[in-house]
């Protein structure tokens, strides 16, 4: 059904990935290296408040479906949200409380539109599939059954209005539709973005052909990234052991530019290494920004609210060849990059943001 890249030459090990990893490679290769290859991982900045909002809402909606049928009410959604509220990244307690109220409105309004008897096929459901090139996996916010088909549902909490293009062009949504279909042996062509602030639902219905195009694109990206990963391992294994002062990047400040926030209890947010939750990678990480603001995919690599920050370990300066392979891609999104403190080009390209700057006014 879905064509796959032909492999010429020797068989290659499957590239194991998530859609967030692939998107990270496309967005900025230096950030990809920081996120997935450098170990210890360079220290990230403190948590973003908009991530706290997104993760809190996602957690509450997931928990809501796990409640017994007669407790699936808007009031229960409000209680779940309040009990699991993540406070990291806000300016102060007053701002956190203000946003708790706003997010409570999101979940009560949204759950008020749901049929509590219509159990989803899955909630925060991990799906996976493989081709001859990739083994890809990830977690879907919600998987519905409508008639004879499955529907991938992704929650969004950002302020930016969504269009069907967002659903159509999402590699993650397409890959998850393919994976869900294969795992459940049930057709899955529809993908939906449920925008909590407005209650709008944006849908796209894929064809087998359009899903196949997304999968081939995923394989192409994976092939590039796998080649770069391989080169990284070769270069690093030949490089001197880290630790010598001379290998530290002179551009990297040793002192964090912002204080790390304390870990938040109760955070079950599950953003994979690069903020890969979020369901499909960005739901809980997209800044709650004014319309027209860039959707900082870079923030997908943010520490999860509730996840203790790594110590402020400056990365060793990579051999020059690696800096070419994993070149920076400076631009407006650098404002939201967790690793900008380690990236002179990114700091020059875009201003630093405060942890709560991704919230709407
Ligand atoms: S600051 Fe910008 S250029 Fe630098 S790693 Fe982050 S996203 Fe890439």
C-alpha cells in the first residue's frame, strides 16, 4: 500500500526514530545533535510556561478518559486539571493561577462537547511501525473509531489558529495514521487537530497515496540523519576523550543564563527527548503565542515540566567536521530553542525569551 525506498547496496540497520526526531533534523541539525547525540546532553534552559499549560491539559484529558463513565463530566476535567497543574515557567503564582483558570475553561468546555460513552480506542496510545528503512514510533493523544475507520486526534493548546494545512502537512500525524492502521488492522486516513482554546476541530483526510508520500519523506529524512549519526560516531570515537579544557567551546557560557526551575511534582508529561510528546511532537510545546507568531518547533526539545534539568554542562566543542554536518539553522525559532545558550549563531539570530513569553496576553 505504501511504497518504500528501495535499498541499493548493503542492507542497513533500521533507523529507530520518532517523528519529533525527524522534524528536529529538518529544523536544525545542531539542535538535533544536542538533543539526540551529544552525551552528556548539553544543559537546557528552564521550563517554558506554555509547555506547562500544554502538558497539564494533555494530562487532564488523558486522565478524564480513564475515569469511570459516570465521572466523565466537565467538573471532573476541572478537578483533574487543578490537581495536576504544573507550575513551572510562570512569572509568579498569580500568573500561574490566572492560567490555571484559563486552562480549566479549556478542558471543561472541551469535555462538555464529548460523549463520555464513546470510549476511544486508545488514549496516549503508543504506536509503531517499520519499513525497510525506519522503525518509527510515537504516542497519539487519542485514537478514535468512527464507523469502520480509525481517526488520529491531536490536542492543541496554542493560540495560533489552525488550518487544514496544519493537519495535512504533519508528518507525525500521517506516520501515526499508518502505524495505527497497521497495528489495529483497520483503515486510518483521517487526522484531526482539536484546538482547546477555541474548540475548533481541523481535519484532514489522507489517501493511501498521500500517506505513502509522508512515509517516503520520513524515510528520506531518516536516511540523511542516519548517515550523519554514523559519521558522528566515527568522528567522536577517533576524537580525544572529552574533559580537556581546550575542547570546550569558547562561546558557551558555563553559568546558566537563567536559573533552573525546581522539578514539579505530578508532572506525568511525556515529552520525549525533544519534547516528543506531545502527542505528536508539538501539542504541549507550541508556545501559546499571538496569531502569526512563529510556532517554535525548537521548543519541542524543551525539558519537560517536572523533569529535573540536567546540570549546566557545556558541550565540548565538536570537531569542525561535525559542526559542518550538524550545521546551525539560525532564525526566529532560536528564541525558543532549549540549547541557545550553547549556540552563538542562534543567540545572534533571535532575542532571548522569558519562560512565560510563549503565553498569550
Ligand atoms: S539556537 Fe537556533 S541555530 Fe542554535 S541550535 Fe538552537 S535552533 Fe539551532
